[in-house]
C-alpha cells in the first residue's frame, strides 16, 4: 500500500477535501489495484488489459525470417496513459513521504521554499530517470551512431516495447501533475506557472507521439531533460543554503542551457526541414500513420523553435533583471562612502 501522510489529532470527515488529500495515495493505489485484479478474471480481463497492457501489438518478420515484436500507436493508448498516471500519483507520494518530507523537516524551510523544494525534488527524480532511460534507448536503437535513422523510414509506426512504454510514461507523468496541484495544496501564486509548463510538455509530447515523430522527440527530450536536471540540482543546493555549490552548478547550467537550445534548433531544422523533406507527402495518410506533409512539418518546426525562443527569452530577461539588481545594490553600497568623504571634506 502507498504510504500514509501524518494526520492531525482530529480525523477529517470521510470524503471531505482534507480526507481525500491526506489519503489520496491509498485511494489511488486501491483504484489501480482494481485494474490489476481485473486481469485475473476472464470476464473483466479484456477491459483491464486495455489499461495495463500496451496495445497495438505487431509481429514483423525480417529478411532472415526472424520474428520481431513491435507496437504502434492509437486511441487505445489513452487507457494506458490514465492507468500509469494513477501509478505516477502513487510514486509521487512515495518520494514525497520517504525522501522529501524527511529532508524538509531537517532543513526547516519556509512555506515558499518548502513548496519550491518539493517541486524541484519531484522533477529532479523524473528528469534523471528519463535521461537514463532515454539514453539507453538511443544507444540500443543506434539513433546516436546513425543520425539518418531520425528521418529515414518514416512513418516510424513500429515501436519497440521500451520506446512505447517510454512515451506512455512521459504523457502519463505530465498528466498526473494536474491532480497533484490539488493533492499537494500548491499555493495559488504557483499554480499558473506549473499549469503552463505542464500543459506545454503534455501537448508537445502527445503530438509528437501520435504524429509518429518519436525518434527525434526522444533525442530532444534527452537533451532538454539533462539540462533541466542540472537546474533542479542547483535549486536544491540553493534551498539547502549551500551557496557555493549552487553557484557552480548554476554557472554550468547557464552555459549548457544555451548550448542545448542551439542544439535543439539545429537538430529540429535538420530533421524537419531537410531529412523528412526527402519523403514528403502531398496529403496526410492516417491509415498508415504518415503525417509528413509540408503543413505538419512546418508547424512542428515552428512550434519547437517558438518553445526554444520562449525559454531563451525567459533566460535572458532573468539574467538582465539579476544584473540590474546587483548593479543597483552596488550603487547603494557606494553611496554611504561618498557621504562620509563629503562630510570629512
């Protein structure tokens, strides 16, 4: 069972808001167990398997007549997304209970820092796991050694099991962030920001998955998540008041952030503007999963480039604001010295 949160002396009424928040991990884990138990009975197994098992299984024979198992995409994947979003809520509660809450009690953080610390801690674990998982896929499928595979053979409808689970897990994770805003009692001031980046991740990853641009998306996610992992590490050191270590990690992040933005735009242009143009289609073919038309490619390219531009804009404005604050602080420190010198004269 999922861990229980420490409860107040007065037990809240059953089905009240406070009761659901305190026991949400147990409630969600019980719901998930219903689907698992459903696999054991013949009458409910077909429905339960929609939520737990990967759908659209394919058997393909290669030139040597060796059978390979692949999976394609489709609307039934939404059932798996819902189930694994439930699993994400339970895992979120486990990390919160056994790791983050214990660290919070030791550091005695303020309410604002407490909320930001929890957010960064959860995202750090997710980004690290995704980077390791993504790199393993990239090397196993030789996407790193042969960059042509990012566009050759499109549409990439035959997905290995690990690739399909990776994307289902990605979509499920960002979907589970919505109920977490309620379960974690996120401050109103922070909700808008979290909704913004959660929605962007969910839309972009879902679109790439169902449009069968999974290979290039996998590469871009690994690059982006690696830098975001560094940022979350720096924030955790900052909240822990280890300013020297945090400053060093922030400096490394600043450099890699710009490099990754340039690498992302370069790889996107290479794939969507040059690579996929070689197999351009005049119209979308939903039956074969081929969306390689000028309209879809250009919109995909623009969406990714706009996302990178938005990130760079926030990055530049943040550092400009920080530079102005520092320069303003230096002027205030100099002014008393000037007054003292004027009085002595």
